[in-house]
């Protein structure tokens, strides 16, 4: 009896020890992700491109590729690869930050620029907001490389800021702009400056300060097209802006400069015998994600691919000296391909009917609101605008009878959703009271516009789960010197560590 008890005791102790062991092993696996291959013994590339699709993960890329595969009436199930999906190395990166599995662009770009995790909103500082991190751009500048920062959103926005500034919060745009002026970096291009005269609008204009630090500031198409390797330190601002960002690709007129133009010019400005590093952000893939605007997301992702084509053309000339990396910072919107109402089918051709972003349609709604009283507002007064913008057709429209339009005709359920949304649209924004269900339906967006966007998405077989970022991992693609390091499954901080290893910065 005694022996049996003793034996049981021993067995229990061993079992407990084993359980603890397994527990610790589990712990060590969860917290010690040092399996990533971040060592490199080859020669360093002279030219490095880091492309960041803000809010771009697998769904944003895959939907753009499926859309292209079925463009121009092609019916076969086939995806047309974007330029970067054909790169020889592909990996996946986790995006969580120091406080959440769902990060923001400040913490994730800090990870990409410095290899460190921090809190959401923080630009290149630690979680206490006391210790500054040094971005790779500073280290590469010290090595003699020229540095370029290009973005389709404001140049002071979180992602670009992480490649030249250090501030405790991303909303300190004026301070970020001052640090841009002091960076000594060579080429800033795309969007303009937020808070150009400070939060209180009482500071010296940021562009005057930028000029006083020796920058050539240009903002006309002619001046921008004339830029070259002799232009010196340059800030090139898109002549066409929506706020301080470039317009969505879907809204861009053919003769207006695209993100790809700013990359092409950047290569000309930065090209020199010591090499360069260029970070290019497509920032509005994220904004389209927040607005659940699948058509805008797809067109901006395709333009991003065209911007990467410029780097590929350069790589083809200097394959032994160039590295191109393409990734996202986090997913946005919880976009997915597949919707309850369309089951196993998708209809990407319906995206082709969309002629403008939700932001542009908001302008139509604004004019309508200004000219219509609450009690006179009728959905039918907007049918023509809805048809022009989204291709959605009212059942009363004579075009509704045409065979090719059948699937674009609004159903009774969709009309009801739009009428409910119009009621919210016509309310004074300050007095708008949402039920919990309406908060999920509209987020902070213009109720009628977001509902139209949702209806169109769903007809195409696309849906979103959120108006915010999500915790999905992001893909990483690479081509050129050291590209093989980017294969595998690793943390976003490893992307920085790999670039630092390959470029041999200290
Ligand atoms: Zn975002």
C-alpha cells in the first residue's frame, strides 16, 4: 500500500515535471522567435528599394490579381500576377506591435525601419517614449548612400515619418516636418505636409523652413519632370492633391502624375556611385481598406505594382547591385474574397463599373445635402449619380431590362438599406445617433456612400469585417542581392534585421 502511494507520488512528480517542461517549451517557442535567418555573408547591394503597401496583405493583392485576370470580359478563372508576386523570394511577416495584435502604421513602420517593437502611434521611440531608435536610413546615409522617401499620402504621415523622424506621437506632423528639413536626406516626394504652420497655425510655414535648409521644393508637373541627378536635395509635391495626399488611382486623370512617376524621378535624382535607399509607400491602399472601398483598393494596388515596375527596370540594368523588397505594414479592413450572398462565386467584372472612389462620391452627396432639405430628400433623385459612380441600376431605370445589366439592378432589400442610409446622411452630423447595428454598418463614414460601396463589393463577391486594421500577417517579396533571406515565416522586425544584415550597416 505504502509502496503504491510512493510510486504514485513519483509518477505524479514526473508528470508534473514533464508538464512544466512542456509549458516552458511552449513559452520559449512563443517568445523566442529567433529561427529567422538574418545572417548574410555575401556582398552588400548598392541600391535598395523598400516598397510598403500600407494596409496591404494577401486579400488586397489577390483581389487585384483576380480583377486583372478577369478584366475585359475574360471569363476563365485566372489570376494575373502583379509585378512583385513573381519575385524569386516570398515570405510572410507577423505584424503585431508591443501592445496589440492589431497594430497601426507608426508601430509597424518603426519595426520595419528599426527592428524594434513599440506602441501604436509612436514613431521610432520605445514604449516609454523616452528612448529614440535609429532608423536604417540614418545608418545608410552615414555609409554615403543617398536616401529617398516617396509616399502617396502626406509626407509627414506615420509610415514615411518612421524613415526620417523620431517623435512620441504620429499626430505631431509639424515636428515631423521640422525633422524632415533637418534630415539631410535627398529626395522626398508624393504627398504634402500636414499641419504646415503647426497645430495652432501660428508657426513659420514648413516649406519656408524646408527651403531654408537647402531643399529644392517643386510642385508643378513641369518642374518635377525636369528633376535629375543634379537637382540636389529635393522635395517634390504632387501638383494634384486631395487634402495633403495624392488622389486615389481610380480618380487620377491620365495626364496627372502617378506614384510610379515619383519613383521613376526618384531613381534619376538618387542615382550615384555610392548607391541609394528608397522607401516607397502606397498609403491609400490603407485608406481604401478603412473605407471598405474594394475598387479603390484594387486600382491603388495595381498602381503600386506599376511603381515597383520602375524599380524592376532599374534592377534589370544593375542586377548584381540591387535589392528590391515589397511588403505591407498590416492588413486593413478585414477584406476577403467570398461573401454570404454570392457563395462560391465572385464577379470581379463588376468592379469595372465603378468610376470613382467613395471619397469622390462623398462630394456628390455633399452637394445634394446642400441643395435638399431633409423632408424632400428622395433616393430616386440620386439614382443617376449612383449609376454613374457605381454602375448600380434602379429597378425603374429602362437600362434595368437589358440582359448585361441584370445583376447590377438594386434589389428591394438593397433599396431599403440605401433609404435607411440616406436618412442618416440627411441628419446633421453632430446630431447623428447610431444604434449599435448602424455603427457596424457605417463606421465613421458617410452613410449613403459606404452603403453603396458595401452593396457593390457584395455583388462582386467581396466583403470586409472592419473599418480598422486587422491582425492578419503580411506577405514579403524580394528580388536581387540577398533576396533568399526573405523566404520563410518571421516577424516584421526581422525584415529590418535582414536588410541591416544584407547592407552591412552598423
Ligand atoms: Zn490605417
